[in-house]
C-alpha cells in the first residue's frame, strides 16, 4: 500500500501529493490522526485530504485509515524488524482509555513476537533441542515473571523427556543445580539476565558439568554464563507494569523449543505419550451413576439393620 502511494506521487495534484508525503513520512501517525490533524500536518485543506483518499482508491478518510492500519499490522507480522519498534508500538499513558490501552498492549505483544521470529538463532535452537532430548535429567529454573514461564516449560517438556523438574524457589534451585552433572541440562529463564539467583544456579550447574541453556536477553551475565543462548530482546518498561510482552515472547519460545525437542524423538517418547493418553482417557470417562435402590430394597435393608 505504501509503495503504491509512493509510486503515485508524480500523478497526484500538489495538495494531494503533500498529503501522500505526510502519510509516507509517518504511517503510524496517519492512522491515529483525525482528518483535521492530517490536513494540518500536510499544510492543506480537509477536502484535499479527502481527494487524496479517493485518488488512492478509497471511499473516504475512515476507509483509508482502516486499510492503512491493516497494512501496517500485516507488515509487522511479515517483515523482520531491527532495533526500532514498528510504527504501531506506542507507550502507555495515564490518560489512555481502556480501548487505547488494550490496543497498545496488543500491538507491543505483536511487535515482541515479530522480533523473536526475526532474531531467533536456528542453530542454537536445534542445538538446545538436541541437548534436552538426550539429557539424563533436565532442571528448569526461573524467578518472578520468568518463574511462571519456567513452570509452563515444565508443563510442556515433562511429557516428552524422562526426567524434568522445575523450581521457582532460589534455595531449591541451588540445591537441585548442585546435583546436576555431565549428561544433565539446566534450562535457565530470565528476562533481564541479571538475576543473581539464576546466575548463581547456572554457575553451580556448569561447574558440575551440566549443559546450561539460557532463555534471556542478549549481552547479559546469564547469556555469557550459558553454553547455549536463546535470546529474547524486548524493550519493556517494568517500572510501569509487570513484564508482559517479554513474558509472551518467552512462552512462545518455549512452544518452539518444545516442538524442536519433539522432532528430535527423545528416547521412549512414543511410550510416554501413549501412557499419558491412556491415563487422560481414563480420567475423562464419565463414571456410571449407581441405580437408585428400589423401595423394597430399602425396606429390607432397614429391617436387617434393626
């Protein structure tokens, strides 16, 4: 859509071209602007904006804005992004309405997933999956918001691997790490990569000979300590709210890692999954309700008890 607008600049009237340049300069702002605001930025009248919209093939200003918003959202999902946020990402403000805040939160979540997809190291992912698939024991650790991700990782991976445990308690994590050795793996999860508890646990596990896999931000102490790094870099102000977009990206990465582990066909996978399926089938079976005793049976039982 933006390419089409850019290619049509030479064929537009002067005022319409001014509107087109304003839109191309900041498409995200054009989505948010009112008719009067866009006209003011372009230095033209409001009818000129409407004429531009019609020249672009739309029935009016609102139809143009909807199409532009859809284009930007689709581009955010399709294209790889660099260090700059996509045009749809905006910070929360105290005066936001509920609808505006919801839009901002969801747009930031989309941006986080696009960044994860564009920066994911496929070789590191395959290596991590291979280590987990062949590990004798897997210990998963995380604290705070990353602790909930650690528990989700356990929920996913214990079905595939013979021995998987998870902990969000610093003391239990340290003790568990001390029991790991060669052939074992530690999956350490930390948004910031600066948590002393997780860093210490990683050091303990690595000193014992275990392989340390970290899901964390790049260029952090935990990333440097890990044998395999799966980085999640999300710009998020945790002073304003608890980690949200970064947690979502971590959870998505756990899903990706789980699928990658499954593709490695860990030893005994088919047997474990078959037993889990059989157990679940038994639990989901609706028990038969006992038949209500007849009046004569109740009378007879009462007589016997007397």
